[in-house]
């Protein structure tokens, strides 16, 4: 009671004297409030840090895709310019050599490159009908006996819904055709430059191993090929 009267009296006295009322000290947070505040701040910092690698990863993926596109552009231009390739026949043991090129989402071919501008002479197949591309001897046609002498790392196939188009390519241009066509398809193949060269190395080693072992149906593992290549005097 006395405390209440005293506080009112002091308040009236300060008002009469024109003095400002003293500010009460701010409430100090207790230990639990401080711990909770620190945890919230830590979680917010972790969430910000976690978003940085994702952003950096996306940026690196975009840069890698751009670099890959630049590296593969010469291959795309090469197949658009065209070249003479050997096409393996599906039903007979013969092979035909014709001029092939990619134009307007189609694979075109003629008997002579001078006929490319003659619509009556040009044969074509839409790339939209191609379901996939494989490098090496993977199709039924390329695995036939009369194609046994063909070097597998110079072969590739375009797979259609009912058959395949099978080719035997010059050594110096096989990478241009495989990578260029893989990028020209409506659904580009996941084959990269690195995967292509690894695949080519494996095909070469398998072919040499099979020839050295005098076996025609052997399909050894990559590690076995490398081991045999390193140890056999036939390859030195």
C-alpha cells in the first residue's frame, strides 16, 4: 500500500518538475532463449550454405554442356558435308559404296556426290525414325560371317523399328560419323567423346585378343584384354 502511494507521488512530482520518467532496463533473455536463437541462426546459415553447391553444380553442368556442344560441332558439320561410306546389305553378302550426308533431319545418299542436288537421284531416310545408334559390331548384319573381316572399331549401326542401317567407315573419320550422327538424332545419344574413345580402345583390344587366340567367338572382358595386350609378344 505504502509502495503504491509512494510510486504515484514520485510520478506526480516528476511531472510537476518536467522530468522524464526513467526508462526501465530491457529484459535480458534467459539461457534457453539464447540457445534457441543460436540454433535458429545456425539452421538458417546451413540452409544458405546448402544452396551454394546446388547453384554451383547447375552452373558447372551448363558450362560442361556448352563445352561439349562446341567440341562436337565439327562432327555435326562433317556429317552435313558428307562422305563416301560402305553400307552393308541386309539380305545379301554384298556391300555398296555411296555418298552419305545429313540434311534437314534426314540421312541422304546417292551413288555419286555430283548427284546430291538431283531430287530424282537422292534417297533419304528420316532421322526421326531412328531409335538408336550403336558403335561396333552389334547388329545382326554386321555379325554375319561375310562381315567377319571388317574391323569392328570402324563399324556402326543406326537402329530402326524393323531393321538397321549398317556402315563401315574410314579409320580417320569414324569418330566424326558416330559422334556427329549421335548429336543429329531427335533424341541425342548419351555417347560423349570420352566414352567413344574408351569404346574404340576396347573394340581394338578385343579384336586383337581374338585374332591372337585364333578364336572368332571370344568376347573377353576389358581387363582381360589389357592384360593379354601387355603380356603377349604378338602385340609388341
